[in-house]
C-alpha cells in the first residue's frame, strides 16, 4: 500500500453568522465545568407539541393544534413530505464550507428561505404574544432576521408589533374585509405601510372559519370574547372605532363584546371576494402582493392574470377544508405553471429543516413555518420562538451540506436532489 501525499483540509467551524453555529455553541457549552442553562425546548421537533400542550389551556391548545373536520387535510400535509426523499451527492467540493441560505425574493435579499407564518391570537399562547414572536424573528435575533408575517387576527396592534420587530423584515397578512368595508381595508393597509410592513399577504381561504371540532367541543371562538384577543387590529383602528361610535354611541371599550363580534364580522365576512377585486388592492398597496391559499394551477394562472407578485401554496395547515390535498403534493405543478412569472412560496405541514429543504427543492422560493414556532412561544416565550427558528435553520443548513448542496438557489437545490418514494 502506498502512502498518499494528499492532505485533507479540515472543515472550518461555522462562524456565528451561520445558523449551524447554534449546534456548535450547544456542544461547546456541554464541555464547560458549569454548562449554560439548556434551551427552553429540546432539539427534537417532534417533542414540541406535547410540551406546548402541558403549558396551554385546553382552549388554547385546541385552537392551535386543531384542524378542520377529521383532520385529513392536516394529515395529508404531513404525509406528503414522506413521499419525497433526499438523494445526497458526494465529493462535492464547494467554495464555502456550508450551504448558503440567502434567498432573493421580490427584489430583496433575505438571510434565509423561511418566514414566520401568520398566526393570530398569539396572546392565548403566551402573555407576550406577537411581541415575543416578532422580537425573536427580528430585533431580538439580528443573526436570524426571519420575515415576520403579522396576522390581521393579531392580539397586539400593528404598530406595537412593528416596534417589537425593530429593523427585522416584516410583512402584513390581510383577512380581507368585504367591499362595503373598503374604508377599513384602506386604513389597515395604510397603517401597515406606515409601520414598515413591506409585503402584503392576502389570505383567500378564510373568509369564514372552517369546521373545527376541537374548538366546537370547547365552544371556543377567540374572536367573540369580550376582550381584544384576535381583534386588536380593529380596536386600534381609527376608522373602525369611529364607525362603531357612530353606530352605537359608545366607544369600543364601553361595549367590548359587541365590538369584538363586529370586528370579527368585518374580517371574516362569510363570503369570498372575486378575482376582479384584486385590482383594488393593487391600486392601494405600494409593494408586492402575495395571494395565500392557492392549491390549483388554475388559480395560480389567475393570480398571474390579475398582476400579483406571488402566491403561497397553502391550505391553512389543514385548518379550513377537510378532505383536501396536501400542499406539497401540488407545489411542483404550480411552480411549473407559473414559477417563471411570479414568486411561489410554500406553507402547511412543515415541521423540520428537512421539510424545508424538500419544499425548496420542489421550487418554493420561501417556506412559511406555523405551528412549530407557536409551540416554542407557548413553552418559552421569545426565547422559545428563537430556539425553534435556530433549530430549523441549523438543521436546514446541515441537511443541505450533507446532501452536497451548495446553496438554496435553484441551480443547486432542485428536483435532482429528490426521489419520489410514495
């Protein structure tokens, strides 16, 4: 046997600006005589839901965990990921030691390809609610800078969430009031724009709440309670407050129960807008518009026709329509149909970094994460959310590195790294 004259170059440790540094720091802490306190949650994402349940009331846990009907759509979301497997490529020397997670969307470069999915009523999960999540994604973690998408069903005002998010990237999700409430829609859009939300995400599948047995069992609808949970955007809106005062002769605070029910009726009008109404939003929002809830090629084509800049392939995490197709199942066909004409984002069923990698390989430009960060919020507040985000990004970066993938750009991460095993 001859002696090799070649030498191997050790892989450098990731620096602190890389998501994988969370793993390195954790191992280094384990070597200390007096290790630092552990994170508020374990690293196994499959444990987060059970831990959150122990911290939440039955109402709150039922609300976040529950799905429509029998839960078959939510199940289909999860199972769709098991039908694709990653196929690693070997001996791929790359110019950088770890996969580059930077992604470009709507002309802007983001540090990573994940975003905080819009989830409302966050104060039922933790007293700090949306402020904690927004801080974890932005101001409280400058190394992350994950886009925070604020729900219209927020339990915190648009402006207060923006202050907590600081310089972090943030988008605004619209539960779209009916045309008779255009004045309120305009007020919400103006407030969001003035508070630094740069992208408008319009949810199309929730003009009325779905059939949710978990909430029905508890008789629990957070939007109808005599408090500001889920209705803070309305209670802090000058137009809604004026109209309520003109209609009833009292301020919102003097009849909270009625005001909450009326605001819920505004943002969940019970009927859908039409495609022709998108023009109203285009005229009154200066920035990208993304339609969330797209599940078919036909609707994706219509989105192109009405001139929006993006779509989110999503079924609301299975919370709205029972018996629906898993979002990942339809992602590639929608990407093939419209991906060269607008940005395709993905949502529903994501639980780990490998899930993110698969959605990106199938053509999504950004992946929205929902329930996992809510579980982190329930257990550990801001630090719990931050832990979940760092786990997802660290695992994503290591997954791509071990698969021989240089970056999340489509020339490196695409369907060539996947095998259908369904």
